[in-house]
């Protein structure tokens, strides 16, 4: 993974980038990781090509990139929140989708943001869930409205 530029970011934003990079580099089986705000916008990405979007001809970033993952995480989050409301199930803590060729994990962060991980099919799900919980525990208290705004602006400035 190529580390995204953190030049000019606050200490908190740089720390979140470091935590995200560490999650990808240290946890076996993780392809990509993204943090999505409660309104569905990508705040952090482990994929340096995260801003390459497909054009009308289907050209663009690789399938399974963080941009795709952010879209999927936002949709899964919305669907599970709606399901929990219909079933009077309370808040959604985490969701996992196991597929033949991979897995997607989604975990809630304290402010309504979501952490999403795309992993290999043979990953150790409990290890990934554990490291996601560590990330959420470390990131949840610093992901303030001001920091979310800073992260959004940094994502926009790299376009």
C-alpha cells in the first residue's frame, strides 16, 4: 500500500491515517479499508487510487477498490440500520458478508460513521473483527465534526 499524503493535516487526522494503514498492513487477508461518514461520504481510504471513478466506458479503478468499498459500506450500513428499526433490534454494531471470493465487514463508529473492510475468503474473521474493534475504539472519540470536515476537505483536494 502506498501511504496517502498527510501533509498539512492535523495530528488527529494523521493518526487516523496511520491507524488505517496499520490495519491493512498488519492484519492478514485485508485487501482494503475505508471509513465512511454517516451521510455516506468516504473520509479515509487505504487505497491510493481511491478517487479513480469509473467513467461511462467502464474505465477506472480496480474492482474492489476503496471507492467501491465505500459505496458498499454505505449501502450495507443503511440497509442494516433500516432492518434493525423494523425489527426493534436497537443499534447495529457490526455486519459481515461472506462471499465465495471474499468478505466484507462493516462496523459502526460512535458518531454514525462506518468502518468497512474488504478481505480475502480465507481470512480469519475473528482477527479482522478484533482489529476493527481496536480501530473503532481508538478512532471513535477523535472523529469529531471538525475532524470529519478536515478529512472530507483533504479527500476533495486530492481529486
